[in-house]
């Protein structure tokens, strides 16, 4: 029996690239790639293909970029591909019922959370921000609801004590590719039994907003430290220093047995810049001024003396 599938792949950002790469290298045939339309990017705002489109073109895979699936033509075009399965990874478009039902085996999704823990657009950063000790990948069957479909396979991983949102993103991307390839045989022969999600344990991982990056020094040091890690590399935690935006790339929670004015810089040395919070000290280890590169605290202190400044 030939178990090779005709697969439609739908994805857009870097996170989607490792799973597509694994499918291309597998015995399965990727008959089409769906990705969002090219967007302006960079200083020149030049139209730029998504990472998924770039990989597809390297392997001469047909690429489709509908703005949405509200038009009959776009849905009929997908149906005409005669796919066995559609694999969706951070595609970014809502798929109507006809699209979900078009492939013989339906549509499966790679989601970067141990569902139903974090449903929605930013499960990786929300897990770090919430202080979760672990997270993972869920392969699930897709349905009309947002990340509500029954689960086929999970892969769990611990979140490192100092791990950033960016580092966890990259690890989960590779884990997603591994989980997909582990799930496909069971999808093909029907041995993977879908498990319904418990809606009572679901949380909504809303899309990241730049406004969330602003640090409130009245918050506890642990929460601010999570904010710094979760929002690295985007949107990057920030505060005001003498009226200028100061972006904070790396921090460390160092003490809880001290008190003082929240936001006040109370110590500076080559190991970092210590700032008072509601319940102790947060040490800034890497930071960035407007128009400058990110730098370690020691380099910053070579040209600045912020002792006594109140941030925020």
C-alpha cells in the first residue's frame, strides 16, 4: 500500500518553515503551498515574500496567496488540487468549512501550546509571561472554532528558567516539525484517536501589542523579568529614562529583601543596573537607546551614569 499523501501546506512566518522542510524531504508530495500575500518590509517597504513562500519557490512548489477565502474562486481552486490532507501552521487566515472539508483526511494544525492551555495568536509569549514551567506542541484536527479542535498528538518541553520568547519559538518550531512527522502515520491509518479538549482549562493567548511592552515598575520584579523574556525579540520590554525610550533586552531578578521608590536606579556596576520594583530589585543586563544598538550594561555605563534616575 502506498502511504504517500498529496498534501497542501498552509503557513506564513518562520515558525512554519521547519514543518514544511520536513514534508518536502519526506515521501509525501506537497502539491501546493498557501501563504499570506507579500507584505512591505524593511526600511524601503519593499514587497517581501513570506519565509514559507521563499522555501516553496526554492523547491518549485506552486504557491497560492489569496487575501481570504470569501471568494468562490479561491475555494474552488483549493478543492481542485485533490489533496489528501492539509497541514496548517501559523497561516493567519480563517478557513471556512468548505476548505476544512476539502482534503480527503481533512485539515490538521500544529499549535505551539499544550492545548487547551493557550488558544490564540501568541501562545509562546503568553506561556513565558504567565510563568508556565512547561509548554509544547499539539497536533490537532481543525474545526470552525479558534484552536478548539480535537487533539491527535502532544509533545511537551520544559521552559528554561532564562529562556526568551524568541528562543522558545525556535525550539517549538523544530518540535512542531518532529511532532507532525510522528503523527502522520497515525493520521494515514486512522490509529491516532482524537481527544476532545476540555474547554474549562482553556485560556486565550491574545495577539501581542506594542503597548504591553511598557514596564510598570510598581509591578513585582518576577513579573517584570518575565515580561522582558517574553517580549524578546518583539515587541521588546521598554521604559522611559530622562524622556527617552530605553529598551530592555535582558534582565535578572536579584533581590526581594530591599525596598525603595519603584523605578529608581539604586546601583550600577559591570554586572548590571539595579532598579527598584514593588517588591525588590531587577537587574538590567542588556539595553538599547533610540538609534543605538543593543549593548550590555557594562558598555552602557562607560558613557552614562544613571545612578539615582527614576525610570518610567
